[in-house]
C-alpha cells in the first residue's frame, strides 16, 4: 500500500511516522520551500503525549520541552479563578503535558522519519480522479499518479475543497498575537499554563524551555482585525499583572505572529473513496482548549492502526467512526470557551467568574478525563 500525504504540519508528519512504523510506504508533499518553524510554542496535552509514547518519541519531546502540571484561568492580575491539576492524569496515563517550541517539535518529527520522502515546494492545486486512482497537480508544474491520498493540509485544505466543496470556515472574530521571549518567570509559574481573562480579551503564557516563555494574546474585534495594532499591545494589556506586561515588553515586535482565529464548522464525512482528511483539514478547532494539534496527533495514531488492520474503505470508515465524535466535541466546546472567555458585559463577567470559582475539581477532571482518553482500537 502506498499513501500520499498532502501537508507536512504536525498532523502530516505524525501520520507519516505512524504509517512508517506499520510498514506502510508514504510520500509527503508540502507547499513550503523550506519547513520553517513558526515562532510560537505549543502544548502537547496528555492525549498527544500518550500517542508519542507509542511512537517512541515521548522521552525526546519531554527532554526538549517543559512539563506543565496545572492549567489555570485567572483574573488579569493573575489571581486564580479555576485550576486544573494535571498530576492526576500524569499518574493515570504515565505521561506528562509538555509545552515545547513548535520548531523543536517539527525537527524531532522530521528526524524520526526514515523512508518517507518529503517533497517541498509542492503546493497541491487539484485532484482529478482517473481509472488508476488520482492525478495530483502541483503549482510547480509536477503531476503525479496516486492511489490513496491523505489531506493533512490544514484549515484551508485544498484536498477538502476538492472532495467536499461546501464545508464552511467560521471566523471567531478574534485576533491572536503569539510570541516567544527570553525571560525568567517566578518559580511558581514555571510548570503552569496561566490564562488571564479580561473583558473581550485574554493573555496566556507558559514556559517552554529554560528561560523561554511562549505567550499568546487575543482580542475580540467587531468588523475586522485592523481595529487593533501590534504597536498598542502594551496598552491593551496595560491593566494586567506586571509579569504579563514584562513579557510583552521583552518580546521583539518582528517576532510576533498575528492571525485571526477560525475553525471549520463540524462536518459528518471525512473521506470519499480513497481520499481522507486528517487534522485541521477535517476538524480545525479554535485554539481555546489547546487541542487542535493533539487531535491531529490522535488522528495519526488511529488512522495508522486502521490502515494496518483493514482494507482502505473499512479503514477510513472505522477511523471516522472512532475519531469524529471526540474531535467534534472539542470543536464545539472550544468555540463555547472562546465566547465565554471574551464576554464584555461586567455582570456576565462577574457571573462567569463566580461559576469558574465554584466549579468543583471533580467536574473539571471529568471533562478532561474524556479528552485525555485515547480511542480503543
Ligand atoms: C493561536 C493558536 C494556538 C494553538 N495552540 C495549540 C496548542 O497549544 N495545542 C494544540 O494541540 N493545538 C494548538 N493549536 C492548533 C494547532 O496549531 C493545529 O491544530 C495544528 O497545527 C494542525 O495541524 P495540521 O497538521 O492538521 O495542520 P497545519 O499545521 O495547518 O499543517 C498543514 C500543512 O499543510 C501545508 N499545506 C497547506 N496547503 C497545502 C497544499 N495545497 N499543498 C501542499 N501543502 C499544503 C501547510 O504548509 C502546512 O505545512 C493552536 C492554533 C492556534 C491558531
């Protein structure tokens, strides 16, 4: 069996590693001329780390990242509103939650690949079905014949647009800035993710390596994201804790990445004949639960197991059956969290904060229990 993967993001690379380990031959086609690291960090939650344990990558990722043992929502002054203690899950699943630089993770994944070719500068433009399978056309003029295609080409997936042209992308009307800075956090914050919720905005930060902090900041916009300027970031978060203000001040503006937040409206079909979607191309989510890449990593594991066990059609349909409910649960819950985090009305903010303070640990734990549990296959 030969499989062609479109996209060398976290989803595509992890799928190629998992398929290689099952003895399935793969080729990757990536639009970028070079795999350049995004200047941002990522949190690999317990579910993703369980997959990386199975793929033999856990130790290396742990050694190159920073363990996170609690996730906190706070007020702008960093006074806690809610805390999820992750040590319970660390013990249960024997894996930690790891915050890591995206570039470091990409490098670890690429180095793990042995037989897979990665074809850079190959932007897929169309897929045409023919008697032998599919004809893939690339912007560089190359055309190849393929029998099975996996679309790991992200939110604006060309593979998805070719097989399901009517899927819709939803803009959350939130602008997001992400950056990495070198500064030392007070000891108390070094193994925690803290997200401070204000009025129509929030600021999150986490240590990803020694003296390296990854942070993100979001604000709601009315009509378009031009309402805000990167030059005013310090002013937008001027009422926040001095730790947050210092993080913003110490980051070079040219290293800050700016994007609007969107997701994919949940869809009930992820494959058509021998073409199947994985990761963001199938179920892009808003980043509010830090689960987008983790869900792509779970896809990689489940799909590789299915392709090893079953013939193609059964494999794709089993994969969809096992993965779709949880991936959509994340998309829906994450959309809701984004709305809750960005409330504007002070009375509603007060009620929300009270609810966060009063939610019992057992309820928070139960919600995460489902997210961190891998599908049985
Ligand atoms: C602000 C923010 C913070 C986030 N934080 C987290 C987090 O902490 N934890 C987490 O789990 N997730 C997080 N996510 C989500 C995560 O980044 C994505 O879910 C994840 O990167 C999806 O991986 P993917 O491989 O499916 O898609 P992508 O990472 O989008 O990769 C797609 C790849 O396909 C390539 N490509 C696209 N089109 C073509 C084409 N036509 N031909 C060839 N190649 C193509 C692209 O160049 C790219 O390399 C966050 C997202 C955002 C926006």
